[in-house]
C-alpha cells in the first residue's frame, strides 16, 4: 500500500544540522473567525520573519489541516514552494486525512468537505 511519503524525501530530525526554528504560528487557537484576514496576515508575517532569520522553519503538519492552514494556503499558495518550510509528520500517520482527528480545530468542522479535500490534494502536490 502506497503512502504520502513514498514519493517524497524523508528527513529525520537528527539529520537536520541547519539553523532552524519550530513554528506554532498556525495553532488553531490563534485563528480569529471574526477576522480571518487578520489571522492570515499575522501568521504569514510571523512565518516570513522566521524564514528570513532562521532559514528553515519546521511546522507540525497537523497545523496545515486547520482553518488557519486552509485560509493561509488559499491566500499564499506559494507558501510551501522551495525549502524554507519543512512540515513535520508523526510516524504513525501516513496521510493528511490521518491528521484531521489530531488537529483539535473546531473551525475545521465549518469547512466544506470538498474544499478540505482540495486543500489536502494541494498540500500533497506542494510538499516534496
């Protein structure tokens, strides 16, 4: 059975020797449903600063499957282009769909299933 990881380069944490930072900027609790544009703007700015100052930002992949992650990628589709953001996966998960129960994001429930599936397909295409 094939998994999300089969066509991608897998880097173990102990093999990372670059300056890097772990980002929690996409925590679901940081999303303001009354002002989603501001949430996206603040998050994008924080990620950009981390990329500029550290060069490599590691990010829990479950955060990409959140209302903030969906809105952020809609607004900044080039976010995962290049090598500045490294999504981190748990070894017991083999797809983005597997991450949905672990996000603890009530905002995710308000996303149309079709939009969420499209978002996950986009992530799978963008993450190398």
